[in-house]
């Protein structure tokens, strides 16, 4: 099976899971979490972009992301 190319690095996500108490973490579990995080990031960026465009700007700001988090 070919490895899927992720946006997020595998090791930091696995380390984060271990820090939260998961002593043994399966590769599939890390991959699933990475997939979820990527989809969430894409969704938030899309929503933030709408707020940016509404304000006639090109740069997505922290406030745009905060609004996206609030209304998503």
C-alpha cells in the first residue's frame, strides 16, 4: 500500500497523542487524525476567505479565522 502524502507531519501528531496519554498509537489512528485536521483546516480557511473577501481584502487575518471558528 502506498503512503498518502499529508500536509501535516506524522511525528508531531503522534507525539501530541502520546502527550495526551495514548501510550501506544497505531499508524492508522494517526493517519485518521491527520485527515480530519486537514479537512478542518481546509474548511476554516474557506470560511475565513469569505470574511476576507467581504471586507475587500486579500490577506486572511486572525480575526477572519476567529469569525470562521465562531460561525462554523
